[in-house]
């Protein structure tokens, strides 16, 4: 979440891999936890492993089920909410200036 508190609870974040050009995190949100609208200094690709996420990317609504993915482009406002307990892998490139809040 790059420095901003989550709404409705806390997340679990685990770094999976790091390379000079980016990194991958595994992120868990309990049902009802959401990020406020935000943007960041890198591209993020979200791949949902389990659960159900809803949110927006540049004002366009998105809904993810397991196996779905979405791109959060650099500088574009987006937000996400876990409808049920959810887990995903998030790939970030280039390396973010700040790690997500866990």
C-alpha cells in the first residue's frame, strides 16, 4: 500500500522474490479490508490466488476471482477491497521506493 493505512483492518505481506528490476509479494487481506484510493511509482500486476477482490483502476470497476489478474499502471489511481478473505501475488516493477504496509 506504499505508506498509507488500510481501511477496516490489517494485511499480511510476505516478499517472495526480488530482482534488480522488481519484486513479488504474497498479500493477504481479510474480508472487509480495503486500500484507500492511491497510486505509486511503479507498475503492479495482481494475480488473485484465492478469494474475491473488487476495486477500481482509474475509475473503472474491476472484480477479480481466483485466476484473474489486473494491472495497476504507474501513476494511476486505484483501490481494492477484499469481499471475502483473499490472497494474491503482486509483481512490482521497477523496485518501489517504499515497501507496502503490512
